[in-house]
C-alpha cells in the first residue's frame, strides 16, 4: 500500500517516465509519415492527453492529490457521471489548443528564418 507522502511523488515520476517512453516510441513510429503537420499533431495530442493532470478530492490530513486527467475522465465516465468526466477533459482540450498554437507559431518562426537564410545565400 502506498504511503500518501513520498510514494505519491514516486508514482508520478514513474508515470512521467512511462509517458516519456511512450512519446519516444510514438516519435520513432511516426518518423515515416509523409506529412509533417500530421506527425506534429499526433505527437502534440498524445502529449496533451498523457500529461494533463486533474485534481482529486482531498484525503484527510494530506491535502488534495492529482492524477492523469484522461484516467479520471474514464473512471468518472464509467461511474455514470458524464458531466464530471467532461469537466476532466476540458483542461486537456485547453492544453491541446495551447500546444497547437505554440506549434504553429514555432513553424511560422522557423519558416521565416529559413526564408531569410535562403535569400541571403
């Protein structure tokens, strides 16, 4: 049984290492995609789904804890509370939107730099 102090953080470290491995595997598997935009969208979506946390209820004497949002959404959806499951998905969708905007800005910035180098050369 997990003690609610340090074991909670250890569990998150293990989870994040597993997410890192999954993202590296996805990166390797998607390297053969012809469309860079599709590959980027797939990787960003996986990142947003896997790392978005959701706050769980407070545990007596220990404060509140966090869990991956997609897992809490699945569990609450299976429990029959669709409204609560949707509430767990909204931060994930917000993070996905932010990551997509950052990705587009990065591509525009990188494309502009490549064009100026090509004109200078």
